[in-house]
C-alpha cells in the first residue's frame, strides 16, 4: 500500500480545510471504480448512480483523515450528497462531504487554540446557551452543527443520538478562550 501526501486544493473548501487536508491527511492508492462501470450498467444500476460513484472516488477516494472528535465510522453518503451515519437508521450530519471536512478542520483548529475545552453530554446539551452565537456556515451542519460566539466555538453532535435513538449520546464541545485567529483561522467572510 502506498501512502501519498494529499496534493490538491479541492474546490468548495475554505483555506483552513485545504490546509488541514494538506498537513494532516494522506491518500492511499486504490483501484479505480471506473473499471466496474460496465458491469454495473449490465446489472441495471442506473448510469447516473454509476457516474456518481466514479465522481466521488475521483474526488475523495483513498483519502485518510485523522479521527473525528466524535465518531468512529458507519459513514455513508446520502442520495443528495449528504454526509451522514447509518446504523439503526440514516442520519445526515452535514449537507455535503465538504461540510464534514470543514467540521474536522475546525475541530482540529479549535482544539489547538482554545484555552479550555468543555464536554457536555445527554440532556445537559439543551442547557448550552447559544444566544449571541452564529452558525458556522462552512460546516453545512444538519444533525451536527457548529456555532461561533465572541470568544468561543461550540460543536453540537446530535447525529449518533438520532441515528441510534440514544439521546444520552448527544454531545457538545465548547472551545473557549479563543481570539480572532482561534475563532476562524485564515477563513475570510467570502469563504465557506
């Protein structure tokens, strides 16, 4: 197996996420899905779905990311390109794969710069006050969301709780004591 440094700047990602990919991710050599296209068509798999799989692999195939602060696997891509979890049921975490990558990059960035990280779980997540916070657009959050305040970032992970019908699995990570750089890195208003 060959490991290659990530070499590319995917469109649709902030400079923070691109930096995260280039510094913390590798690509593993994989066999191209293109070789299966004809067989899939013969099995009556719609050409649109076959094209979607091939396009996904071209963009993301073989990419090895650092661990998520919350999940260990079970990921799937939904029919509209949503990134989510599937176990007992399907739960979309982010509108896109790019949103998931943005979330991982932001978690890494926030953990480096926060003076304090507080973990809140279960019913206590409801008590996390988000008055005055704005959603972090680039993560394209659905079940999992990020919020930016004056000096803190809050990541709320509802995906596993929804997917497994396990409300005690809800988790919020509060990254506090952040300065302007810590709140966003080099992501400008026009990015994301």
